[in-house]
C-alpha cells in the first residue's frame, strides 16, 4: 500500500461517519465515536506497514514520506483518538449547549469533524510544496473554526470561535503573502527546490527575509508563539474542553512540522541563516517569558494550561533555533518531534482529568479541584503525574523532552536563551504544582462532594497515559526509535 | 508599459489597507472583508510574479495554480466564517469586537 492511502482512508472514514451520523436512526450517536476510534486505530496500525518509496509521478513533489512525516502522522492519529475519548466524556456538556429549545442536543458531528482535521494534520506532516502546505493547513484551520464554535448555545464558545476565526484568517493572510514573496524571489513552489535556489546565492536577500518574517508570523499563530500568541488563553477557555486539548496538542504539533520544514529551507541558506536564527531566538525568549510569567497568577486551570501551551512552544522554538547540531544524536526536527510526543501524553492526561471535573462541577477553576483526593484518589493521582511531567520532574516523560532542549541549547552555546528557559522551567514548577494544593489540602467549599465515578474507557485511557508518562520517562528507547524512523 | 513593480506596489497597498482595516475597525463584518482583501493582495502579486517570471516564454503556472487554491480556500473560509458571525449575532445581538468580552481574565 502506498503511504498516501493513509490520508485517503482517513478522509473516507470521515465521509462514512458523516453518512452514518445523518442516516442511522436513533438519538444516541455514541456509535459514531466508537466507529471513529476503531477506524483511526486501524489506520494507526497500518501506518507502520505502508510502502514509503516514492515513484516517478509528479505527486511526490507535493508530498514527502520521510521518518519525520511518519512520526507526525502517528502523533496526529493518536491525538485524534484520545480527543474522541475525551469527547465521549464531555457529551453531557455538549448535550446541554447544542440543544434546540425543548429539543435534543445535536453533537453527532462532534465526532466526525476531528477525523477530517486528522486527515489535514497527516497531510501537513507530509506537505513539501507551498500549495500542499497551504491547502492542508487551511483544511485543519477551517474545521477548527467549526469545532471551537461547536457549543452554539454557549456565549463563551461563540466568542472564542469568532476570535479564532479573525486571527486565523489574519494568519492565513500573512502566510499566503509570505508564500507569494517566496515564490516571487525563487520562482518555485517546492520546498527542496526553493532551498537549493536560496542557497545558490543568486536570490535577493531582502525580499527573502520579508517573506520569512511574514511566514513566521503566520506559523506563530499555529504553534502559539509570540507575536501571535494572545488568542490562546481566550480561545482555549471558551472552546469545548476536548477541542482545547486538540488545539493544544494536535494543531500545535501539525504547526511544528510545517515550521520545521520551512525553517530548514531558510536556515539552510548561507546568506539568511544568521538573521533568521537571531529572529527565532528572539521569538523563543519572548515566548518563554510571556508563557511562563503570565501563567503564574492564573486561577483557572484551563487558562493555566493555555499559558503552559505557550511556554512549551517557547522551548520548542528554542530547539529549532539551536542549529543543526541537535543533541543526543537527534536532529532539531527530531528533538521537536520527541518533545511533542511527550507533550501529547502529559497534556492529554491533564485535559482528560479536566473534562471529568468540568462535567461534574461545571467549572474549570482551580477551586473546582478542591478535595479531589477525597472524591477520587485515582483522578488526583492522574493529575499529579500530568503536572509533574508538564513541570519536568525527573523520571517523567516531560523531563526527557526538556533535557533534550537544554542539551541542544548548551551545545549551541545559547547562554541567554538558556537563561530564559531555566527561568521558565522554574516558574513552571510553581504554577503547575499549585493545583496539588487544591487537590490534596484544600477542603471543598460546600462540604464533602460526592465521589466521582469513571467509565471503563476513561479509566483505561487514564491508566494508559499515566503508564506512558512514567515508563517513557525511565525507558527512553521507544520514543527515540519512533522519532529516528 | 506596466512593470512588475507597479503590480507589487498595488498589491502591497491592498495588503496594507486590509491589515489596517483588521487592526482599526471594530465591526466584525468589515474586519472580515479586510481579511479577504489581504488574500486578494497575495493573489494579485502571485499572478504578477508568475506572468513576469516566464518559463520557456510561458508564464510560470505554478503560481497561478496556487492562486486557484487560495480563491477556493477563501470561499470555504467565508462560508464558515459568516455562519459563525451569524451565530454570534443571534446570541449577542451585536457584531462589534468591543462587545466580545465574556472571557474573564
């Protein structure tokens, strides 16, 4: 089977799900989610057995199937499946906020659209031409507009959707204008050919830098870095929680593979590498500072995770800016992939707990976690593992990701950005572990609250993610092998 | 004779007007129109670049292909975007960005 059959399969799965959602009788649409899980799981398994050798057709100038692309495809599939599991837990909230007056909620599509987003993210992982990058990126972004606004009886969700729409469209404008200038100075749309052309010394550097700046602004929106990071807290807070998790992990990962590929083009050019690296380092430092310092006073756990997502973007940009040397035998692109795989596990674990809290208490505030240890020791432990890993405590998978980034920065002698990263990591310890006080020591406001019961699927998912966080934090080999493919 | 620079100047102006509109205007519909103007700016310069960067005496069609994709994607974006703006208007009876403040800081 050729590798692009994976994307074809995912799109077909999405179409089948839409048809099932529309034409199968019955009010309970949970079967759509279960079918999506089965289908995506099959594609994930299949992704390890596809034929990756390119043939002579022109298709392969738009599409790349290197190891990095396969890693990001796996990340996209795993993330989509976990988001669908989170969505199943979130159905009561969706039911409430999508219902017509006196009618039932309409949340069947909530489990169809992520499948299309997944196809877009898988395509982004392989896109190697300005055209395919643009189209796949927009497939993801436009579907996300719908998903963020999904709870249309909830003003927060609507406002988040409009904010995401305006800034998303703005970043699209920057992206295409940047692409235009890149095409203008090189006369090419394929990234490899553009890279060769930029390196040949025949290209005007000023318009090339102009296009770099425009494209970087657009990509900063996708990955949540300065200067287009200010949408993140509001949109994350307003969007349905599973979609917040999806934005935070899937959309960011897909943004980073495109960023990695485009930066390879600019950083590979002798004439541009100096200025581009300086700009990237400035972006990394500013992102680390904004994300970590703004996270400290937050009292809403969802907004806290939003700032955490910005700060992780800072670490990742730093890894990309640290130059081609990398660390521990991994290239910068592979370090980013490793970090994102780790980030996927721990962030989705935190969001899985948040979904349950949100469903049972209707709030995302840190106060809603008061007394969680009494209500459900298992959930409290799951969140403990998640925040420890997000903060980068040793023996968790998050520690390994941060270690790789620090090692790459040390190898490239980037002492000032390293200082910012250390400040960020230390601040992280404070604001991540703040939630522990709520869970273990603070008493809930209204006396003792009822214990929380979890469905079998949720319990299994949480157990899997906890195990992955701890085991992969001790035994590094599996993720190393995944990103080195 | 109209040169490449003239087209790029007009396209740059369009982009700047669009960006200024997004930043300065407070009505979401107008902001959305300005965003579309920014995409048109990109289309104009893409077509100009591909017309003036000839390959074997023919325009470079790679750029024009990208233009078609941009037009199509922009149409999809408008369809979804207007639907979202209408949903917001139904709930809030306003399309002004200053009124969008439900999120607590």
